[in-house]
């Protein structure tokens, strides 16, 4: 019997992901002149990045950091407009964490995040999470005001046009995975994918959602529709490094 691939809900991340994402964000954030600074970012370059638990944790940490970077200006405006910032109990060294966690909170439609079993609890993440959630109504209202102010149907409007075009081009490209033949054979991968509801087709022109094709030139490479990216990255085959994203 084939198993259906379920839609992934946005429940937040373990504390370590927020810490690492904030460190990545801090290292790449856009510097502004002092008269244009809405918020102050302290220097936390001395604090070490936590070790990534696994490849999935590394990936989502970078994805969260880059998402916050794309919307840095909007997130800062929301913090100030809602009067959530400045908060004198939160030092400047934690502003990056505040911004990263705000992005995730709005991405979850301002719903509380789930508690992950056996996760390493980080006091700063817990504190800022509680603080942001206590102001979730004001933050949501500030986001709504920003959308009205800029006549934006969604927050994607706030992404620079050049970035938006790059993302549109990238999102249309098929996704390729190498089969790690040290761990699994092509036949076993196909059997596992069929159990999960995927169907093999001859070429990318035959794609229809839960389908895939074997590369015509490299028989240890599988190609999937771009729309399946998030679901594919959460497959056991990927987590166990039997399929490797190209």
C-alpha cells in the first residue's frame, strides 16, 4: 500500500537552530548608516556557534537566516512600529536572535511553536520566544499596517525585485539528487519512493507532481519537480544520506 506524502506544518525549530541562524544572520546582515538604523545590533562575534546536530539542522539554520536577511528591513520596521523594540531587558547582542525569531513567528501566522522532545533548551531563545509571543497581536497589527502602507498583498512584495526574479528562476528548475551507491542501490531507492506514492516517468516533460525521472546521462541521479523540494528534503532517504541533493 502506498503512503501519502503529507504537507509539512510550520511548528518552529529547536532552540539550537535559532541560535545558529542568528549567528549566520549577524555575520551577513546589511550594514546601514547610523541615521537610518532602526535597531541596534551588538557585537556577538566572540560567542561561538553551536554545533549543528545534523545536516538537517545545518540546512534549516541557513534557510532561516537567509529568510530573515531577505526581509531584514520589514522585520525591523515591524519591531519598531509595534513598540516591541527597544526592549531594555534584551541586550543589543541578542537583536539578531530577536529578528530571526520574529521572521519565524510571522511565518507561523503568529502561532506558538511546538516543544521538541529532548531538545537542548537555550535560556535566551526561551526568553525572546515568550517575549515575542506575548506581543503577537501587536506584531501582527504592525505587519498589517506595513502591508497597507506599501500596498503589499504579502510579505514577498518586500523582497528586492532582483532577488525575486532570481528566486522565480531557481524555483522553476527541477531538483536533482545523487544516489549514494555506497549505502543503497537504484532499485531500492525506486522501491522506497514507490511506497511513498511517487511514480517514475520517462523525462521531466512528463512530470505531474509526485513523479520523478532517472537522468538520461547519469543513471545514479534522480530528477524531481521543483514543487516537491521541501517534502523531498524531509524524506528518510535524504536524512540517512542515501539521496544527496546536488
